[in-house]
């Protein structure tokens, strides 16, 4: 017998089906989870360095500046911090995911450097995206739900392809053209995953296990920020799968990593 057979190798049909269907939602989310776990220390430290001061400031404002009935002001301030400073962590996490298969994966310093380097593009793209979505929401609710799933890849596009603004929005729309319900399914699954720790937090708060203190609120928010980074990695993996599908199967071995 000229060929050796590995009894521990997976069946050929399984290998073939995995490579022939790179856009399976389960495969994308599993890949994102693998990257998130493998690079957890770098991702967590990148998020912590950006979000600890932001969450401390946000919790302080909620406790000592905003009143209990000023939820709108509190939410707007949180969004302001995310769109001004949080995008640094978002770009850094995307860079870590982008470099996960390279010979020299990104470290904490490289992730933060990528975050600051991409900040102008990220800020401009977020501004235009939020403007379009806000106008769609004000006009009618339906246009918002039409555009939001088509623009969820703008952050990944901005970091990976180094384009910004309207160009990044058009690129996200092109990649997701004809895949509205597919990407909506990914977003619904991510929402469901996010709801699990939120439900646990509500239960802990209801039983007064978590101290009613603004520092405890800040610590809890930072923990959620780390957990939400999985969503960032998942959307990057969605972008990567679509980009490879667009350029052909050879793109997987010829992927260009921007640094």
C-alpha cells in the first residue's frame, strides 16, 4: 500500500465542506471565538488601556453630574466617549484579528499604535455612518433597519483597506449586497450572546450582590467592553470571509496584511 492513512484525520467530506462553505455563520463565529480566545490577553489589554479611563469618567458623570432621570444625557455621553476614544480600541482589536495568521502576531503596543494610526479614518467614517443612520431613524424606522445591516462592516473595512468615509460605507454595502438576511442573522446571534451576560448582571444587581458604587459600575462596564470585543472580532471575520469570497480561493494564501 503506497499511501499512508492517518486514522485520526477527520473525514475528507468534513474538510471539503468546511473549505467550500466559508460563509457559514457558525464557521465565522467559531473562527472569531478562536481568535478571541487565542489573542485574549492582547485584546483585553488593548480594551482596558482605552476604556478604563473612559468608563471611570462615564460612571463618575452618572453618579455625580447626571440625575437619575437623565438617562438620555448619560447615553449620549457614553456614545460620545465611544465615538471619540472607543474607536481606538476597536481599531486595535481589528488589527489584532487582521494579524492573527501572520508570522508575528500583533502585540499590545502594535494594537494601540494601529488604533491611534487609524483614529482619523475611524472618526470620519463613524461620523458619516452615524449621521446616515440617525437621519434614517428620524425619517422612518424602516430605512434604519435597511441601512444598518449594510454598514456593519465599515470599521473592519476602514482598518483593513485603509479607506474611510463614504468610500468605506460603499465598500461595506458592496460586500453585503444580496446578503441582508445572512448578516442580519449574524447580528441577531451576537445580540443574543450579549444578552446573556446582561441578564446575569441584572440578576446580580437585583440581589444586591454587586455594590451600588460608581467604581463598581465602572468595573462592570469595562468587563462588558472586553466581552463586546468578541463582536468586533466576529464582524472582522465576516468581512474577511466576504473579501476572500470576492477575490477567489487563492486569496486565503495571498492575504495582504496592512500594518
